[in-house]
């Protein structure tokens, strides 16, 4: 099994790249999906969040109120770090389970872990990732996408983009960078070229 990281800032276009990788046969694991599982009602993760941030981040159904929590953590660096300290270990445990299941089903699988906060959480994660693909777009493009596609207010969109790692920090981890600031066709072409690089790296690893 060959595990790569797919990372990039909010609204950078990771989902488009991940879908294309899946079309090429990759097994895609979404960190955001694992993060949602980690804070489902009844989990230790949700209980820890409620204790740290108060009942205002839990909705009437007992589920995490993500907009309420987001308005706190994207405006307060200490709060964001505290949230990461709760969720990252839980997500890491779920990832370990998914990787074990994948390895059992297909030992030769190429796994793409779609992980937005790779740069913020320690880079290559002690050698787990054999290859890193960074997806990026200019900050102003990402802000506009958040406004148009997610209905976010302009100041909130700009704050969320600014709260994450810089392009330079992410590029420092990259084996390949995909720029999604242009057309969809250009993004797909870059993704296909990146997949060739991934396959080559996987072949080299299997030969070692």
C-alpha cells in the first residue's frame, strides 16, 4: 500500500483533484469526513469540545454546531489550537483503522488522504505519507469561491483563508503542486500529470 497526502487551504480545489485521483483508481480517504465521525453525538470528542467551548457549540439535537464553533476558532488562535488538540488524535485513530482495512482488502492500493491541515499538524506525519500533493489557488480566488459557493460573508471568508498555513509553508512539503486558479481543464491536466508522478513513486517504492 502506498499512502500519499493531498493537501491545500480552504476552497483550494482539493475535492476536484481527489475525485480525479479516484477516477484513476485511488482509494480516497477524506480527513474532513473522519473529523465529522470523531465528533458524532456520544463520542469522547464531542464531549471534550462541549467542555472546552461551552454548550453554545452544541445544537438542539445534541450535534456539533459547526458554524458556531467555526466563528470561535477562526477568530482565536488559542481556541483553534485547543480544538486541534481534541480532534487530531481522534482523527488519527480513525485513519489508522481505515488504512488497516484498505491494506487488508488491497495490499497494492494507492491511498490518497485528503487532509487540509497537513502543514498545520506536523507535515509528513512521521513518514506515513510517501508523497505529498499540494493544491493551491490565489487567496483572492479562494475567498471569492467561499463567498459564491458557500454563501460566506466576505470578511469571514478572508479570515478563514488567513487563519490557515501559507502557500509557502504548504509548498515546503510538496512533491507536486497543482494550481487550480485557472480553468477546470487545466486543473484536470495537472492532476493527470501528478497521478503519473504518484504511480512512478509507488512503483519505485514497491521495487525497493
